[in-house]
């Protein structure tokens, strides 16, 4: 039985709580928040009585096997370090750390102590992403990806989040090097990191403020981002983050030398595009029909998943936590390779350096060591 | 408002949530009754056009102090509460998550209460709560729901983050009343309606499935017109001898869900609706709740027995206590209130 603890009892902690409760052979033994009332309110709703406001006290008195850290990113490094040093495995919410340097240091510490870590890139483990990974493994693409694209949109209509952030320069999101982007884009970047090698030879980012955000009074906050990348092996990548695109576009396109795959998070679909030639006017009739068949298959697949009770919200988080816990119990590899976590952090560092100009952008990432 | 109330006109008064639907009316009521030393607390991100409109209408509006801040910041609370003797606490968390609702209701209130006790000259703390804190699951249909009715003991099962936040907020206020002598009054308004709020209350029905379902229909709605509600809130801050009391705020001659929907359709727009009798609504909610449990939350338990009872069960809502103890009576009758509410939908209306 794995004993888990949650540090930071805000909104996202509820999702962790639900996800952990779905996994057999584990239980939540304690909660911690610097505001004790926040820990207690979650404890009251989830039947956890051990609530703390001091992490050191919690680690000493409960010694959890795993700690889920769901606090603002600025505190990730020090809290995770504390947990690792006391012998707990760590699930660290996204963004993993504020900088890549911190990410590398934490992972190194975990490896030194024979402990495991993972990042809260739960959308890498949704049902459609798992299906995509099966296709890639079966060589559906026909080789190494030639090009990958990740589109990630965010609805500014949710003023519960945006309002306080825009209203105060002191808000923790505004204090991040990448501001709004920093807290949101890691999901989209992590998808690209999976298919890029560590040696990124080219990266060009541009960003601007949308008229909508301007109207909401965002001042210097940027909310439209476009990034082009290329790795040493020649795979190119494009990332688009937008608050304006409607309907919401949350998808991943992976183009191989033979076939391509589109993963659409908005409707939980995986669309396979095969390289097939059709003669004459059949080009205009058959491929759309095949596309319709593909979408019908997705609807059928999702319906089957619904009947099988697999299509719940945050299925990605449950799957990721499950894989993480399994990797601890079986001493297997972590569900998200450390290489990908670090690469995601390094790409984000470079993007923020370029768009916020706090240092001269190199346009090229240093090779990741180790 | 009597002479005793008027004698408090020189007191420094803080209104939180002052730019909200009810908050602006509270500010207006205070200004209209000669209260001049007002401090309005607004979030930095708030669009305060509605409040500014009110302030422009009164000569004393120019003297109203606007304090921008976040109730989750103790420093902001201290600034807001400095020298204040009466607090009208209307700020509410609209966050849909339980943690967010708790944070913006209970934690924010804790910060404000502590600042009030330290920085203010505590005379009265009016905590504006909600009918959402009640549980009528075990009450009979037709029974009266008043201030003595049980509070919700399983807000998680009801899947009501807002109600959870309000319950915890009340607990904070009562706790400080007990331990620190906070002179509080709790008001629980029913469904507040009026110009400025256009949506149909969930107590009438739901449109979750693409068409409108009138739920129950014969259930009286605990309506209170926004002007009436604001007056009740203001009185709760001024009336002597009611510390530690709780009052429900509902108007007289309440309409049923069916009557409200009928008037709405007649004056706003006609649309297709289906009537779901209460026993059927209850049965469907039971099924939904069971499926949510069986599927481990694949469908969240948004429809459940507790919610069904709270929103659509046929209960009566007396306002005897608030009339007797605060001397409040709804100045705008229900017909005029409905006319005013519906007039906002006429073409050319703001």
C-alpha cells in the first residue's frame, strides 16, 4: 500500500485527490498547506485527518512514500527538494519548475537518492494520447517524424482565473518569467518534446497581446504565442498558443514519412491519415469518405469507453499517477522520461528569454547533458 | 428607517462586494438614507461601472472611498477595515471548485473579520450568506423552511461548491462571535432578482440538455427583489439587539416556478419547455446520482437528491422573523418587482 500526501490544497489538489482515490493499493495519508484551513477543508471532504501547515513537520511525522506538490511553481523547487531529501518520491505539478536549471537539479537529486519524480503533464496520458502512442509504436508513421505541431488554446472567458491575475501585478502568475504562458503552455510543449531530440538547433518565438486581453486590461501580459523549432535530426516543430481561436483547438499533428496522425483533445479523437493515391475524381470523393469513417470510428470508440466507465474527466491524470505509482512499485522507468521533462523546461526558458527579452536570445538550445 | 438608525449616519461603513448585483443596491440604499462615510471594497480586476453610476447619482457619492484589493490579502483587509464600525460583507466567491469557493468565502471572511476586530471599531458585522446553506432533504413537501431548519451536512454530495463556501463562511463568523465577541448578524437571502440580473434561476428549471425543463413547477420560489433585499441587509447593520441572529430574506406573495416561467416567456421570449413533475425529477436525480457513484464520477453528480430537494421541492418560505426583529418589510411588492425585472428585456433597455 503506497501512502501519498498532497502539499498545496487549492483547486488542482481536488483533482489529484479524485485521481488517487481511483487507484487501488494506495491511500492519501496527509495534507499540507501553509494555510491550515485549506488543508482541513480538503481533509474534511476526503476523510483525511492528518493536516499540516508545515511541510517539514508533515514529512517527519507521516513519512509519506509519495508527495504530490500542487502549489504555485515558484515554490516547486524548494518543496520538491525537501521531499526528496526526506526520502519521498515526488509528483510535481506543471510547470515542473520555474527554470530548466532547477528541473535538472531536482532530477539529479532524485536519481542520486534512488527516488522517482514525474511532472504533471497529465494530458500526455489521455485515452487519445495512449492510442496515438500505440500507433507510433506500431510504426504507423513509417519512420521518425518529419514535422510535429501542437496547438493549444485557452479561453479567457474563465474570469475566475484571468481576473485576479490581470488585476494584480503581484499575482503569482505575473511573477513567473513567462507570465501567463509559463503556467499554461507546458502541456503543449511537452507533446513536442516527446518527438524532438535533445539537440534543438533552431528555435524562434514571437508573441503579442490579443485585442481581447487588451480590453480586459492586461497591460504587459502577452497571450498569443507562435514558436518554430528544429532539432539536429531535422525534425521540425511548430507550437501555437492562442486565447482567440474559436472553437478551441487543442491538438497534436505528427507527420511521418509515410502517414500522419492528428490527436484532437477537444473531442478525444485520433485521426489517421494514410498516404493513398486515388485516380482522377476519386481523389475528391474517397478521402473525405475515409475521413468520415475515421471520425465515426472515434465516436464508436469514445462511446465504448463511456460504457466502460473510462471516459471521465482527468482520465489522463489518473493514468499518469497510476503509471507513476507502478514505476515506483516495480522499480521501472518513470512514466515521463526525464529527458522530456528537462527538454520541455529548456524550450520554455528559451521562449521566455526571446519574447520577454531578459537576455539576448540564442535561438539555439545547448545540448542536454546526460 | 427609524431615528435610531439615522443616528448611525456618521459611522464609517465598509461594503465588500460593493460592485456586485446586490452590493451596488446596498451602497445606493445607504447613500439614499444619508450615510456618508462609506468605503467600498472592490477587486482590482472589477469593472466598477455599475458602482460608479450609483455614486454619480448622489451628492455624497463623491465622498465614497473606493478601496481596491483582495480579501485573501491580510494587508488589503487591514486597509479596508481601518476605523470601520459596520461591515456589510457581500463579497462572494463564484468559483466552481470547492477549494476556490472555500478560499474566496471562508478564508476571505476570516481575514476580514480579524482585520475588523484589530483595525476597526466593531459595532456590527453583517454576513450575507445564502439559502444554499439549508438542507430540506428530510423535510416534507409543503413544510415551512425558516431559520430553524437544518443546514446542509453533505455539500459534497450535493455537489454545491457555492453552498459549501457559504456554510464554512458562516462557521467562521459564528466562531469569531463566540471566541472574540464579533457582533455579527447573518442574512440568508433567497433568490435575489431584479434589473441587472437576466438569467432564470435554477430553482425554476434547467436547460442543460438543450431545451428548458421546468422542474416541479408548483414550488414557490424564495424570491426577494434586489431593492428589498438591500434594505434588509442595511437594516441588519443598524438595528440594535440582534447580534448573533440569523435572518432569511424573502418577499411576500411568492410566485411558483411555473408562474415565473410563464411571465418570463410572455415578456421576454417564447421557447420550448418541458414540465418535469417533482416526483419524476426526484427519480431522475436518484438515477443520475447512482450512476455517478457507479461510474466513479464519469458523470459528476450534478443532479442528486439533495439538490433536487433544495431547488425544486415544494416548501414555503415565511419571513416572520425578519419582519418582527428587524422591522423589515418588502417595500416593492411582487407585481411591481416582476414588472421591473421584465422591463430590462424590453428593446432599448440597458
